């Protein structure tokens, strides 16, 4: 019983002398704990990771289309119903009986590194089309009329620097493993998800 009595005396003497300090520590703890805990939870929150396995060998130029579409956009995009919609292009027009396509680029579209997408960045490798870049539009002059051409330019465009491929999409290429000229693994990351 004397142990509890002495403990009570020491505790009451401490609180009488330092009650302001104790009250301040309790108050600060109550106020800061949710803030610190919320920040810690946000910091430790793991991104959803999706693993995709592909059979075969691919290079950077032959990445599967669905992977490319996560990383970047083309001038257009094709939705799940097969309807062609604008992507990097704000709109387009068809001229010369379907032989000329004029795509007007959207303003203030950026690459993943923050640089603005320019007309000169839009590069497609078409052997049977003449590509004419102007100030804010890309003109494709075809040899023959080709009605589904807007669907063809839904192919994502990329800008490549020395170490990686840069797109305009939600996912960035953060890691790439190569075996010779072929890619063995690619890791893409967005603010919410990781794809390996």
C-alpha cells in the first residue's frame, strides 16, 4: 500500500508543478496525431500493382499496342465501340476527296517531362504519305483516298531521350530491362498504379 501512496504523492507533486507542460503535451498530441498519422498513411500507401505477362520478344519499337496506349496518345484514339475521337488533335478535316487529312493540335498538351508537345514531335513512319507540319497542324497528303486514316493515326507517339521513352499518357516508363536488343521487362507507373 505504501508503494501506491508514494507513487500518488510523486505524481501529484509532478502534476502540481508541471500541469501546464502536461496539458500542452496532451493538446499537441491530440492535434498533431491525426495529421502525422494521415501523412504517414499517405506516404506508406502502396500502389496497386498489376503484372502482365507476354510471350515473345519485343523491342522498344514493337511494344504491344495496349502498353503503348497507357504511356501515350496518338492524334486520335479509338474507343471501345470503334468510334474515332480526338486525342492530341483537337479536330481534323478531310480534303481533296479523302487524300488530304489536316489535324489541328490541341494547345497546352505536355510530354511527361513537362515540355510542350509541338507539331514537329508528331512523327509517323508512313511510306505512302507526305507529312507536312505547319505552325499548329499536321497535314497528311496520301497518294490515294483512305477513309479509315483517322484510325491509323491513333497509334501513340513518343519522344525519346537518351535513357527512356517519353509519352503524353498517365503512365510513365520508370524501368526497362533489356536482354540484348529485346526487352525482358518494362515497369510503368502512374500516381495510382504500377504495371510490370
